[in-house]
C-alpha cells in the first residue's frame, strides 16, 4: 500500500508536468530546434544525464509503501515500517548500523574501548566492527586483496549492465525507433558507462564495507548522502515552482504596462528585498513550528512533521526569492516593448496580453532558464546554511545541510572525522555543477540573439 507524503505528491506532479512539457515541445519546431542544439552539445548531454540520474534517485525515494520490518538476522518481524523503493535497494546500507564512528573501508571502530578477551584479560583497543569486514578472518592481511576483488567484480557488473543497455538500443535502432549514431546518444552512453561502473563497484562493496564510513550513531554515511538527494531536489525544484509564476507575471507586467502598475510592483519587491531574508525565513519557520506544536492531531508521525516543515520551507523560500528575477525581467521587458516588432503589433491592434505571450515572453525565457537553474543551485547550497542555524529542514530529515551541520563538531575531534563533510560536499558539488553546466548550454540554445 502506497503511503505518500505531501512532498512525494508534489514530486510526482512535477515529473508528470515535465513529461507533458517534453511531449508538447516535441510537437513544435520552434522548440525542437534549440533542443537539438542542446543534444548536440557534449557538455549539455553529459550534464543532463547526470541530472536525470539524480532525479531518478529522488523519484525512487518518493515512492513510499508499508513494508514488513526485518530483524537483524534477516527474519521478518511482526512490525511494519514505511520505506521507499530506494530504501529497499539500499537495504545493506540501511540495516548494517555500527556502534559509532568508523573510517571509510575500516574494519575496526574509530575510538578505543575497554574489552575483555576470552581469557578474562582487560585490554584498551579498537574493537572490530559488527558488519564491515566481518567476513574476513584476518582483515589486516586479507582486506586489500578482498577490496580489489570486489572492485573488479563490480566493474564486471557495471560493464555487463551497460552492454545489455547497448544491445537494447541496438535493437531499437534496427527498428528505427532511435538513432544510435547521433551525438547525443553516443555521449549519453559513454556517460552511463562510467556511471554503471561506479554503481557496480558500490553494489559489490556496500554489503561488506562502509565505503564512506559511519557517523556518530554508526549509520552509513553513503546511505545518508544518497538519501539526501531527494531533499536537495525538493528544495531546489518546489521553491522554483513557487517563485516562477510570481516573478514572471509581475516582472512582465511592470515592464510592459509601466505607470502605476510598475510603481506598485516596484514597491512590493523593494520592500520585500529590504527585509533580511534569514530573519524572514526564521520567523516563518518558527510560526510553522508553533502551529504544528499546537495541532499535534494533524501530524501523527515524525515523518509527517518533518515533511510538512520541508514543504513550508520550500514555500517560504519561494515567496522570498522572486524579487531578483522579477527585477531582471522588468528591465528586459522595458527594452523589448520598444522593439520594432512590438510597436508594430500594438499599431496593428494586437491585444496586450497576446503581445506579452507571443513577443515578450519567448524573448525573456533564456533569462528565466539560466536564472532558474542558478537559483536551483543556490537553493541547494542555501539549505546547508539554513540548517546550520537550525531553521532549515527538520533534524530527522536526511539532507546535505544536516550532514554538514553535524560535521562541525566532528571536525573539532582529534583525529578529525572528515568523511561526512566530504561525502556531502561531493554529492552537492556534482548536482550543482551538472545543473550549472546544463543551464549554460540551454541558455545559449534558447537565446534568440545567439548565432544560429
């Protein structure tokens, strides 16, 4: 039985809307032409492939259902739990929880403990981990060779999966359903080849080692980083969806109609911009927390409370972050409204709304696209800052911001616990870099003033 949260349903709506937009764009030549430029760009195809992988992980983590809870030994218990499809796929990472910190690929704990051996002798030593390296009799001697063997096995898994995909595409190409010789398909296949090799190695190593170590409570850091992908996508995408209609409509109206309309809209975004954003977000989040505390019957589980806080954070960020794009669109619209084709359309009696739709909006969409993706990247990074001052997502929610926040204290240890911070940085860097590179390619393809 499916058990979706509010943000899960929002993600499904966004995915369906995106697929519908792709279908509509494929039917219009003036939209197919710039997208061909994107798919003929090596950087554009690579970044899009990486983004689609992140989106796939986020969607899999949003398909939640009731599942029978498993015991440590693998037997089924009578209790049930709400898990996602991604949780099931990451079962070894999710269930193999150690006692406390451990380094990447370690077989012993990070801190010494008092231990009593079989002869009753008390020793101060690093205890063996419960799961990582437990299959090795002599880890110091066998571990390096075992890791190499599993890496090679994982590379074989990844290569086999890629060859199956290549065979499937060859069959589709034989029936002329895809063009296998196109630059976009070739670049995407090479990118997927690298991705499948990495995934194959992770699949081979994850059941036997903590690849990125464990945190203070012994939870696998790689599992936390992968689960945080959904939070980053939700904050970046839902906030953008809230912000876009406000920024586009007010920016175009202010620039095109001018007069008192422009004065009112300028007053709105000037006033909103003068309020410190962090204070406004903090006040809104605190009010939301008070409301949830006074109405516990509406939020029966910890997941419901954390999901509602995430949804409210997206709405608040969207309401407070539209001013920059609105100001940019107003300035561009002021310039476009004086162009010859717009003046001619007004002289011929074309309606103002139709002019905005057919002549102004298409000529500012390249600005919207590049700003949206840059804002997406900024929002993913802003979540870390907001979590640092405890006004971000709920502490129980997996997010890169929470990982970085907890790493503050870990960095003060001696020796330093560095792997949580590094893991969050790597995943956040890949997502933001792919989004920025894709935005540059899309901007160049859709800019009407660029060279054809």
